C-alpha cells in the first residue's frame, strides 16, 4: 500500500492541462481534439471543456471554417495568476516548441511486443 501512495504522489506536472492545451493549439494548428488529448494524456471531452474555458477567459477565439473550428490565440492577453500576470499568452507560448512527431513515434512503440525468445517483435493492432 505504501508503494502505491508513493507512486500516486509522484504523478504530477509542472504545467496545468489548460496550459498544455494552449501550447498544443499554438504549435499544432488544425490538429483534432482527440490527438491533442492523446498527446497530453487526457480525454477528448476534457480537451473540449478546457477549450471552452480558454475561450470564455479570452485566451482564444473560435472561428468556424466550413465544418471545422479554428482557434485564434489572443497572444496579447495577460496570464491570470498574480505570479505570472506580468506575462502575456504570447510570451508564455514562446517558451514551448513541442514535437508532436516525436510523441507519436514514442506512442507507436507502445503497440509492439517482443516474442518469448526475444528475437521477434509483433505489432499489436488496437
């Protein structure tokens, strides 16, 4: 039981999911919410709720283009916290250049398994 509590306590991130979604919207314009959720490790529905929060707070503007939504980031908006309020959204986003191709490559390796003798590998299709 103690080891479970220790593992659970160590599972946290420096950035909130809201910050991570904002970074993904900035770096990967046009990516579907499902993929953004996979990159961050949250559900597509959670991404939708976060986008609604970001829109309501004035960090992004939703633009309908055909059947798809595009999001324009308001880079001049100030961050809301007292500690970070001196920074704009644009300054925050300049700090991050995520590499979604690297994340996809790592995730695709999770679908491989090694045979019982270690010499063969099998790709598991989900």
